[in-house]
């Protein structure tokens, strides 16, 4: 089995340093982009339309839940009187 030497440790540190130096700015840019996106302004017509569609969908869901809750189970089928 290969022993862990100081060269291996140096290689691991160098790879970690490169990883942080390359992906650090990428992660920072991604974080800034995520932070920069705030909520949709209230005066945006697309947001108003989406809100109306969501409310309509919510009403439909409520209707379906009530319909399923009041639904009676189907009656059992009559037993067949056939000889076995």
C-alpha cells in the first residue's frame, strides 16, 4: 500500500488551493446573482396575471377536495351464483 508522504500532502493542498481560487469567484458571482433577484414588483402585469391564475387553481383544488370528501363509495357488486 502507498504511504501518505509530504509530497502527497503538498499535492492535496495545491489541488485544494486551485479549487478554491477557480471556483471561489464563480461561487461569489452566483451568490450575488441570487441575491440580486428580488421579488417581482407589484405593478408588473405578469405578476398580477400569475396571481389570478394561482387563485383560480386554488379554487379548483378546493372544489375537487370537497367533491372527493363527499363522494360515496360505490355499492358492492352482487355476488355471482355460479357453481364452482
